[in-house]
C-alpha cells in the first residue's frame, strides 16, 4: 500500500483531498492538529509516533525529524542498496507528502509580535520533509499549495499515479516555497540584528499580475509584489474600474504616488513618463486639480492623476473632460465614480493614504546585479535653509521655494522646477546640462511667472543657469549648494537681485 504524509497549517481543502487519496488506496500518516481534523472527518490515519516508534517532544519541535520519515522520503526506489537499507531498518516508502508550513509570515505581520513568537513559528520539520520529498520527485509527489490538490486527484483517477512532469513541477514549486519562507526568516532576523549590508541579499516576491508585455510589445513582463505587504504602494492599491494595468502604467503610478506623499494639503499630481507635468495644491481637491491641470494643459493628456483626497462629483466632472490613463485617490464619491466609470478603459484605483511609512528600500536591476538604497525621504525644514545672497526671500517666495523643492526631487536629473506657492508652472527634466533644463522649464512657464521661483535638484556647476533664470524673471532660487563654483553663482544672483538659498541636500533622481 502506498503511503501519504499529511501535515498542514492551512487546512483549506485538505479533508476532500485526503478522502481522494484514501479512495485511491493510499494509507494516511498525519500529525497534531491535522490528524485531529482528519480523525473528526472519519478518515483513518496513523500518527507519526506509530510510524517512528518515537514520541513527539519538546512542544512538537521534534516529531518528523526521524530516519523512518526521511528514509521513506529520500530512499530511491531504483537503487538496490537503498531498498535493502529500507527493508533492514523497517522503513516504508512515503509516496505522497502534503505539507504547508507554520505561519511565520502571518505571525510577523501582527502589530505586537514578539521575537519569541516569531521564533516559535519558524518551521523546521516541515521544510525538511518538503525538501526531502522534492529531491526524490522521481518517486514522490509533494504538494504545498491547495490549488494543486485537484490536479493530483485527477491524475490518480485517470492514470493510477501522478505523472513525472507533474511531480517535477511540484518539486520546483516546493523549493520556491521553502526558499521564500527562508528568505522571510532571514530578512526578519537580519532586521532584528540591525545588519544593514548582509553578505547575501535574500529577497522574496509574490506574483501579483502577469502583464501583456513590458515597456514595448516584444518584451515579456510580470508584476511581483513584496511578500510582506507595503501599505502605501501601487502593489497595495485596489483597482475599481478599467482595463488591466500595463508595465508602464505601474511604473508611472509608482512615481506619481511618491510625489503625492510629499504633500499634506489637498493636492493633485499629474504625471507623464515618470516626470510630473503638473502638481497643484489648493483648499479643496477641485482647486488642486485645477492648478495641476493649468500647470501644463497639453502634457496632462493621457497622463496619470493622483489625488490625496476623495474625488468628489465636481472634480470628477472636470477630470472626465480629459483622456486619462489612471486616477488614484483614497476614495471616489458614489456620484464621482458614476461619472468616471463611464469611460470603459479609465483605471480607477483607491489607495490608503493614512500609512505612508517609507521603510522599504529601493532596488534597481543592472546587468549582472542589483543596486539597493534607502528611499529619498529625508525630513527637511525650510527653517534650516541658508540664505547665501544679499537679498532674502520674501515670505511668499519662501512658500513657493518650499513647494518647488518638494516637486523637484521627483523630476529626472538634471531637474529644474519653476513654481509658485500652489502649482508647478514649468518642468525641465533629464537634460545633459543644467542650463538646458532651466531653458525648458522657463519656456513652459512663459506668461505665468507671477510669484514664480526656481528649484534645482543639485548645485549649479556654472553661473550660467542663474544668469539665464534671472534674465527671464526669476527672483528666488533654491538649490543644494556644494559646488566649488558656488561663489560665482552667488555673485551672479546678487548682480540681478535674486534671493538664493542652499538646502545642503541633493535630490538626484536618475
């Protein structure tokens, strides 16, 4: 008689699956809570200690770590010496293993989890059995996911056994499962030990969505989310309406919610191709949207909007006038949703704005490796900025400089933003020289320079940017400082009566 070992924390579907195994003439060995559930369902089972002749001990820490278990899993049926050893030591082969693991992930996600609780939920016997069974997939069928139960039962009914292809596929799934499990444990203990640059980086992500294609139609792509959910993330947003997100949609949406995180007042961010084309803040979300729209009425077409307040009917009616790809907000009023959902393809998404903790590091792939860094979320206070020119900024200019500084850190370098105290009016992004970005931003801002100031994400290596800005109406500038030519820029600002402040913080975004 063939034998199956069943020990699961997630008991979804296990009764029906086990009944199917019994109907196929398979003997069941089980442990602890699983055995109790099977017994209560009237399914005959053997206990582990009946197989091993050794009692469970140490609060269940030691029960399946025994030669009669692992010998039954690892013994090769096609090697005579293995069969002889199994016969000599009275080890019966185990042909099926159905195991899933202690809920370590669920445990560490609890707000008040203690280290002791986390450690007790590290499964040892389970991964050991899974790995032994998966290694011997030529003879053993191993399953960790209830979604695979029906296929196994179907093959048993149709063929009397599982196919080698199925066993190999399930073995691969097991090693992915145990690797992810160990990665979470490694991450938890690394954090507990406060190690910041471990010698090995163990990451685990879970498939959220298979994408139709990547940046271009000839590129395959998929969207994976962090195994430990990040509350304020595009991966945690809920799509209410519209067609499936694309690769580029996801990248743009991620960039847009990062910008929205900078602002506490009602704010709308309009984004296109990873750069903001308009940011507006107002007393209401409608006013904020109007400012964001007026910032660049051309580029907003086909863009992504993020609003950090509920979208109401009046705002929705204005947004409805445009072709947009995505609108993300904490919520949509019933009337607003009715208006916006009239557009079949427009993606409407909600996101919880209440927890914007930025604990997750940024990871970027390069050929042959990864770059990892902290997010650029440093706390900054304009009160600590240094005025380096003869003229100090007015209160109105200082408010505009603070707004522009929040925006410029999210523009691709070399980055220049022209803004007043409530909206961007010109954005210069990604130019190979800084004065080029200044010219683009000022060209966009033409005719809307009242109260406008300039922010640069990094220092000015030459004084040409300052001179060009001053000649085109800029009266106040915020920049990090730190160039060996700072003196030249300061002198140029003084020449034109421009107020300039240094933040001492650079915000490159490549």
